[in-house]
């Protein structure tokens, strides 16, 4: 494929070989998988894919945000090969190995937060999310979690609960949690309150504090989980002051702020972590996807005192932290890390509490806890009965669709204030262990909160001694142009979770937190069988190198992407909103600019049309009306523009 520089379609789509393989798929693979294409890929390099019939495509889907460093980066491949020859698996807690601790060391170094951090390396984004929430609850001794609408945090039981979108993620799975509360994200284009930013005063943020008075007490809220930009929810970008506002709420009530960087992190928005755009330091950050150039690995990074709070054996995994994935992540981080801004130090006081706060539209995983934290119902939670008595949920700073009908910044971050209000009527701040949040909500629609929202969340956590968990699984690892999305906000989380891009596709993830948090459990309180596999760890290390080295390029292509998308928005009324940070960008399609009626069928048709022209794209958002762009961060400008040309050509055909 090295000689190929552009798409090449040589057969009908799908081709004959793909059609034959699709017959096997229909015979042997569960129909529950949400398949977007019937083409079968054979080889991939950089930003190009070649299917089994010889057709070549530009990859705008990026393995659902895992290929920030590009497909098969040579340095990652070489590192993985060497690791495979040495060690594949032992189970880190059984017999430890070096690359696991090296990756943990690197994650603590690159994630926002000058406080002492510790890490748990696992396999997937949802595992990083689930562990972030578990840590926040155990450490604070609070039950309630707040998540956001339009969020996507995974497909496990807890992941579905946190995820907002009902269909297809949750329908029929009964994934509800008694201790989960949900609020609107700062979706300004579709404001839930019918307001306009900034005159709304961040109404969606204030709703969280209001909820503390009528839904769950702040004292019972352990964490707020939010994506810095909602990914699956529609690449929803909150106002810049929304995340700071979320940080403020967490600081005030001692709630853990969890920044889900799984899709928006690892340079995706032009910063290593999307939350850096907002100057917020989450308590916990989750990373995955692009952290290791496609190797399956993820991580939860948080304040040490949070990370160490569980008893020995309280955390665990079989494949988590695979040596190959870890080494890939390390290499990827090296690539992404260049030119990363230094995180600012923000102190947080944590107490033993049960409540976790998460957000509407959030997605934090597919385990039981992951489902509880996740906001979107279908397909993530329906039928799984994933409920948590100690989870509270508030609207995310989804300014485009404000839950309060307000406009940012006149709203005064209403959605953030709602958390503190909720401490009076829902859960007490004194019982709130953590707030978990994605710096950009991924599955919820790439929802980007205002830059001051995450800092506001940090402030709340600081004020009330709540652990701030930053879920960087989708937004982290350079996805937004910073290593971790939360860096956009200048916030230091207490715990950070990472996965997805951490090891270039190897199954590995991590929970990184302050040392006092990470070390708080008794010996054996945390553990895993496959977690931190040598193969996954080495893959993650190599992937991190790639992402670090290409961070400046990621920022550059981010400018190009947003310029082109804005130009399209001016020409085509079907584009209601353009949002994102850096190369983590999205288009929300609507049938009417005034009513903002979701153009879901048109979006589906656009994806199909793009594929036939040689461009792979993905839908997300509560209404499946958002086209998210997750190009490999190493893509060349020429190829990027060819892909954007195809996107525009396809857009013309479907309207």
C-alpha cells in the first residue's frame, strides 16, 4: 500500500470477496453488533485502508478513535514484535513485568495534575471507566454518580448505565442504576432549556447543583463523569467555561471529577488531552482508543489517594495491561507528547463517601458500573438492569441542546450549578465521593463543554472534598491535540482513566490517580489477571511515542478540518452544528435549523454514500445524526483534504 496515496475503487461496493465473507458474518456473528460496513479490510497503513477486493479507502473513522497515530506505525509494530518474542502474558498481579510500570510511570507524567498519581492499566475504555467510578466510590464512601445526556462511556452494564443514548445501545438490556443521576451536557446547538450561550449562564451546569436539592445530595455524590467533547453523542463541544464549572462543583462538594478522554484524548483535538483546552485538572482521567495505535489497552489515571482506596483484590483483570499493548502505548505516547503544555496543580480534599456524580450523554463503559454511569439508554443499558443506588446524574454542558433552554455564557454554567443545588435535594456533598466526566463526551455526540465548565467541576470537587475522575478513554491520548483532553481546560483530575488509543489497538487501559488515592486500598485491593499484559503495554508505549511526536501535526490538521467543516456549514443548511477540539470534530445534521429536528436517516445515507466513494465515516449522538471525524493524527494534509472533498460531495448527494 505504500505507493497508494488516495482512494481507489476497483469493484462495486461491497466487492465479491467481501460479500462472501459477509455471508460468514451473518451465519456466525451475533446480529447485536452495530455494523456500519459490509466491506472487509485486509491491510491498513497510515490513513488508508485496503479491503479484500483491492479497494482503497481513506479512513475517517480511525478504528472508532483508536488510530490517532495512524494504522500500523512502523515504530509501534517494531516494538510489539520485539515484545512478543520476549513475553506475552503472565498476569501483572501474578508475576509483574517492567513495561507495565513504565507505562504507568509515563501516564502519570503526561496526564494533567501535578499531584501524586497512580495508575491501573486494563484493556478497554469501559474498564477504565468502571474502575474510575469504583475507585471514587470506595475512596469517598459515597454512592451517587452523575453522568450526562448524549454521553457514551461503554457497553458493559455500568457502561450502558452511564451512556445516554437509548437506541441501539440500551434498549432491551435494562441497564439502569439506582445510584446514577443524569443531566444535560452543554449541547449548545440543541439546548435542553431553549437558551443561547453565553446569555444562558451555563444553565445546564447550574442544574446539577439544583439537583442536589431535589434529586441526590451532593454529600452522597461520589463522582461526576463527563467527556470533554461528547464523541458517540455527536462530537458535542461544550463552552470553554463549562468544564471549569464542573470542576468547581466537584471541588465545592468533594466530588470526584472523572474526565473521559477515551475518544477526545491522545492528541485528537490538537492537545494531548481534550480537557487541557479548558484548563481543568480532573481527579481521574480515562484513556483508551488511540493510546497505543490500535493495540487494546486503556488506563485509569487518578490521584494516588483515590487509586489506592480499595482493598487488596478490589480491582482486577485478566488481560489488562498486556505487555504488547503496554509497549505500544509507550511508543505512541512518545510520538504524541511533544509540545504538551504543563498541567496546573489543583488540590482536592477527599473523604470516605458513597455517591458518584456522572453526566447525561456520557459513556463510561459496558460493565455493570460502566452501564450505570453511561447516560444513553439504547442500546447501552436497556435490558441489563444496571442500576446503582449511589449514582446521580446531571446534564452535561451540551450547549447546542441546553436542557435549560439557556445560552452560554449568559447561562452562568447553569448545568454546573445544578450539581451544587442537587447536594441540597438529592445527595449531600459530604456523601459524594466523586464526579466522573468526559472532557468531551464521545458516544454522546462529541459534546464539547465550555472551557470553564471542567474547571467549575474541579472547583466543586475541591470545595466539597469530592474526587474528580477524568474519563480520557475516548478524548485522551492526543485525540484533541493534547495528550489528554482535560488539559484543554487546565484541570488536574484526582483520577484519570485511559484506554482505546493507548496501545494502537492492543487491549489495554489504565486508571491513573493521586498516589494517596491509588495506594489507599489494602494489599491486593486492586488486581488483575491479564491487566497490563507485556504485549499490550509495549504496544501502548510505542503508540504514545507516535502520538507525542505528531501532536503539532494533529493541531495543524485540526485547523484544516474545522475550517472545511465551517465552510460546509455555511453552504448546506442540513449542518446544524460544527464542534470539536483540534482534529476531534463533528457535524450534527438537522432537518430544520430552527427546530433542530435530527436528520438521522440522512446521516445514515451520508455514511453509506461516503463509503461507496472511498471514505469511512462514523455516526454518533443520541439521535444518530452526528458525523464524527476521527482521522489518524498522522494523516497528510493532501489526503485529509481528499477525504473532506468526498465528504462534501456525498453531502451534496443526500440533500
